[in-house]
């Protein structure tokens, strides 16, 4: 009597892989490789961010934020005019008097400018 040959995980893989699928998988892997992970902040860094923001709000000083947005950091400059206490959302007034809303969780660094 013969034994059953089990192909393992191969039997669950797709039988057909189109060239478009291969190209899409390569592109996805390449894009993921270049994305930066958000750094893990400890409680002292977060407390320092909060202190800088409150100090700048009190003396109406300009702030420089570095934010994490979908894998790539970007800089934002402006004045923090309001902090929503429930959602931890900051309202930043930019140089052109427009407002941008950011989440506190997106912040990587905060610097007070003179």
C-alpha cells in the first residue's frame, strides 16, 4: 500500500501568479523597505514635549515640530494656539495664518524657537 504524499504548505499557495502580481509584490516590498518606523518615545521625552509646548504657548513662541506621517518624517513650524484636552489634538497656526491640526501621537520632536 502506498503512502500519501503531503505537499505541505505548497498546496495552499496560488496555482497561478501573473506577471502583474509579481511586479506589485516587488513594488510593495521595495516601498516598505524605505519607510521609516516611528521611533518609540519614553515618558521623559513625552513630558519634555509637553513642557516645550506649554512654555511656547505661555510666551507665544514659535515651535518646530517633526511629525511622523505614514513612514516619512516632515517638519511643521508655527504657534500652538490650542490643545484639545480629550483628543490630544493640537491646533497649530502657521506663518500664513492658516491652521493645521495634528495629533500628539504623531510628534517625534518639538523645539522652541526664539
